[in-house]
């Protein structure tokens, strides 16, 4: 069983890890190195990596096999609220980025492809006939 230390000017203490098959740990419940032949995943030791994970670079640490690659962020879109560009003061802008390499398994493990932020416009009434009247304030 591994150990972790607590050291400060008033204390020098070594405590056993509570994780089975752990050789070294960060805290009582989080392993940082497993015994030979076992694999480390999220602070625990396993006989094999969980589904969707594998070892990388000859280490015994499990890493995600999802290889997401995303492009650069596009420009911010117009400030809108409920699909309108007028008749309000505060709204939302968004921007997107393209997925250059889609995930191999679970898309939820990838960074987001869209981003939103709050924005403010000068409140102007919407024009007749669906005209859009807006002015962005920076």
C-alpha cells in the first residue's frame, strides 16, 4: 500500500493510501501510481482501462481514446433575443467552430463547438415590414 505525506512547519506525517493496489497517492483517496501490471484511471487502480480509454506513451495511465480536433473560433454573430435583432436591450451573441476530426466514441468528451456571451444593444423598436434596426455597443 502506498503513502502520502503531509508536511508543514508544525507537522511531518506519512499516511497510508486507502486505494487498493496503490503504490503512491496524492491524498488518502486519490492514487497517482499503481502497482506493477495495473492501470491508473481517475485516482484508482484497475486491471485494465475502462471502455473508451487506453494507455498512452507506454505509461500505465488510462487516457481517452477520443481524439477531437476543432478549428478556430469563427466571428461573433449579431446580438439577438428570441431570434430578433431589435426591440430589446440585452441579448446573446454566439460563435462556432468546425469539427476537423469528429470524436471516435462519445461526443460529450469533446470541447464545445459553440460559445455564447451576453451582449447589449441600443434599444430601438423594430421597423415596419420586418426591417431590422440595431446598433451594437462595444
